[in-house]
C-alpha cells in the first residue's frame, strides 16, 4: 500500500509540474534599431513562471555544425524586469543568466545581439538584411526546452519580407510559433527584401528566398530543384513536410549549407548560375541539404537528439550523416539527369582519389573523424591533412563501397537505398536515433551477408579502399596513374608575402620538405640562390597561395635532385637542402567496360537507378 501511495504521489507531483509548465507562456520580439551596426534587439517575455529566480540559457553550438561557438559572447545589455520592476540579474555560467524574479508572474528580458559573421550557421545583420540563426539569437528557460514559444519579427523600416520554416500565427503579421525550443532552434529566419518564389514537388510547397541578387533563372530553378526533390523523396517513400524553405545567400563568392528540419540555408556565388560548373554545383548543394531532411534530421545517430545545447554531443556516425549525404548528392544529380554515366562514375572515382591522396586517411578512421569533429573537423591546423581525414570524404567512400557490396551480394535486388529507407522507418517507429550496431545490423539484414570485416577495415580501420574490386562489381574499370608523372614535388606550399618571400603554410607528411625539416611559418628567401622575386618574375599567379612546384627553379628539376633553400626562421637565417621526390598522389580514371557480364550490368543498373 505504501508503494502504491508513493507512486500515486509521484504521478500527482509530475502532473502538477506539467500543468504548471503548460501555463507558462514564452514570447519573443525581435527588432532592428541599428542594423547598420549589426545588432538585433531581442525582447523575451515569460509569464506564468512564479519562482524565486529564473535561469535563461543560450545554446553554445548549433546542430549540424559540430563546434562550440560560444554564441553568448555576442550578447550585450542583458536586463530584466519582473512584475514591472527592474530586478537583479547575475551571470552564473558562460551562457546562463539568473533573473531574481521573486515569484513574479511576468518577466520581461531585453538584450542585444551583435551579428556580423557571414556563414550559414551564424547570425548576420547589416543594412540590407538580417539572417537570424536561432541558436545565436534566442534563449530558453532552464529545464523548459520542450515549452512552446512565439516569435514576432519587426523588420527594419526599409525591409518588407520574412522567410522561415516556422509556422505562422494566424492573423498576426510576421509572427510565428514553435512547439518547443528544438523546433525554434532549428528554424532560421531571413528578414529583408529577398526575392521569393515557390514551386510544388512531392506534394510539398517549397519556398525559395534569394538574398544578394544573382544571374539565376527562377523558372529553370523551379523545374530543376523540383526534380531533385522528387528523386530524394522516391528513395524514402514519403516526404515528412507540408512546406519547406530554402534560404539562399548569394555572395561574390559563396558556398556551404546547413540543414534544418523543414528548411535549409545555402551559400552560393551570385553570378555563377549561368555556368555549367556553378549551376550544377548549386543543384548538388540543394541535393545534399535536402537529403538531410531524412539523413540526420530524422534518420539520425542516437547521440544527435534530444540535444544538449550546453555541451558537445559526441557520435561516431557522422560518416553516415554527412559522408553518405555527400555520396547521395552525386546519385541524385545523376538520377535527375544532370550528370551522365561517365560524369557520375568519375566523380565518385575522384572522391576515392581524394581520400587515397590524403595522408591523414592512413592515421584516422571514419568513426574517429566523426567523434573528433568537435576538436579537429571545424578547427583544422597546418598539420590536419597529415593526421586526420574528413568524415565527409571518408564517409562518401564508405557509402560507395557499401552500396556496391550490397547490390552485388543481392544480385541487383537491393541497394544502400533500402538500408536508408529501412533505418528512417525504424527511427520513426522507435522515436529515437540509431546506434552504430543497429546500422550495421540493418546493412547485414538487407544484404544477407556479414559486414564485420568491412566495418573493421573502413569504419573503424584505416585500410585503403579496394576500389578496383568494388567498381568491378558494376563493370567499371579503374586505371591509376601518378598525378604528375615524372615531375618532382617538394611537399611544401606557402603564401607570397609583401616583401617578396614565401611564408610556408603547409608541409605534407613524408614529403621531401617534411624529411628535410622545412617548417610551417619558415620564410623562404631564395631557392638555389635564386630569390623568390626573381623566380616569380615571369609567372602570373591567380592568388598569393602557391605550391613550390609553381616556381620554374623547382619544376625544371628532376626526381632525386637536391634543392637548396635559404630561409628565415624566427628572424634567424639558415639553409636547408632537400632531395626532391616523386609525387605520391595518384589520379583515378574510371571507364565502363563494354564487355561487362550480365551480372555486372545488373549491378550497374541498380547502382545508377537507371
């Protein structure tokens, strides 16, 4: 009886807490008094939360970008009133403000956010527009991440539009609602005079908000973006959204993207839409970020949600989340008809070549690369290429090999598509993310074979990809040649300085420069007694960045020749000699075998989806 009463008491307590929280209302108002100075004015109103004090917190990172960014550093003039009176505020953690509200039912918080970092993951404001990346703008009451909220945007007086994936509040202009803070933090907001157009695809309304101008063709984009949406939706069998928003920032030179639950932010080069490379590059970015609707936002590693916004969220599975998505963008571009067979297979061969030619691929596994994203992936240094590998690059290669292994094992009946769809449905049913073991188990279930050795080699190990074997399953021949046959390489790159020298910025592991002891930050004065200025006299550089092989004094030498450097290190001149080596990098060229067997043709057909 005592146990039953205790359980009943606990249930009543939890019910009362939930009922109390249900009465709490959280509303934001964002305005722009000084957009030219890059500020947002934020007002946060909390009602129905009668406590001695209330802690409000700002996230220190944004999902999809695995780096502690310390957004709270940009907050200024944090003030609060409770019951209409100014109250004491104390900062109790780097991202937490304590408001001594003395059980007042109504709390008003005001603060300013400085926003002047151009990227898809950080807020940016100037006199032309405001991009509100929510984790860098909004705060939540501690312990109330599941509480709903509303956001009212008051555009600057020369702005007229708001674009976001948030649901609008009926009858209230530029006012939106989020069912919880996970939704709010996952919904970027574009405010300004962006060019907005729409298209329908997969039964979903898609809005495209273009900022920054550009030579894009809206009618062409509507058709081609819709093709990509349809191809991706076909893999998973359903589209999880009723509406979707593309926020596109067009700059002089732009790139990158960040996925969200029903939107994305893309960076693009404004005047590259009329070139084949620029246009296809943009469509590939669309394919990549849209695929994240499933892979990582819903089909996700178990560590990535519910999120801990105060600390790093570690996972070993970003090679699936990002690497597979990089692989799939190639598949979608091919299936949608933007790339032919030859382009498709050579793009994938190039991806394998990138990993093969990265020294760090032999020292860091895909799983480790994922786990270390927080300390290496977003904070590379001059030695990163020598001791690490991107989980994007390594994961893409794993996706290629795994797809071909599954198709070959099932004689063309199944592919990685079936794994991805099954894992999406599993996550949807279980309402949680997957573990590495669960993903491996699904691969083995779909393929009917063991992937233990595969995991040991490519996921947790650092084996070179057996690309000849795997491409051979599909009747693809792969030829390998030296990247610069007969040409010597030093293994050093640098940047031209204002005083006519070269400051070394990169040394490749086991290269001639590595062995000889040339260091990053060494200032090269001359090579074989030829000054850098004289060596560059008849060369037109596209940028101040260059490899030493750009210089004729290096390129005219032979493998095995000695090259003498005069350098300055920490202000002290010294001489270093190195013996030039053969380039260790290779180039892969893939061709379709005209005499492929019926079994190989079946694999190729399933692989390409045609």
